[in-house]
C-alpha cells in the first residue's frame, strides 16, 4: 500500500492508502485521515486541490489536459491537481 505524506500548515500528516486511491475522493467520503485536504469540484476545474509534489512524482501519470489547462506553467514547479491523481506508489506532497 502506498504511503502518503502531506505537509500542510506547518504539520505533517502521513498515512497508507489503498493502491490507485484518489485523495480527493477519500477526503470527500471521510476516509482520508488528513483532516484539512482542500478540494472543491473534484473534476479538475477549480484548482482548490492543487498540491506540490515533493517526492514520488515519477510514479504519477503525466498531467492530463485538465491539469495542463488549469495549471499551465505551475506544472514545471511540481504542482498537480490532487483530484486528477491516482496514488500507486509512495508520495510526498505539500498543500498551502
């Protein structure tokens, strides 16, 4: 099971999740143990769930058209939309 480490508001939260989990879906159904994961529409349209990938990004799929449209140049800074990611390997992320 992949391990997720989330840096947020000066805190670090860490938890294993089932393979192929989407963090926004888990947060929405209250199964994700990180209490303050910010998200909005869940469809890649609002960017509220934007995170910066600190490590483990090489295991993620390439940014899709929604991420390219909404994030643009921020992609090169390691930003991704959590609602568009499916976690298959350990990952460390930061959300402001």
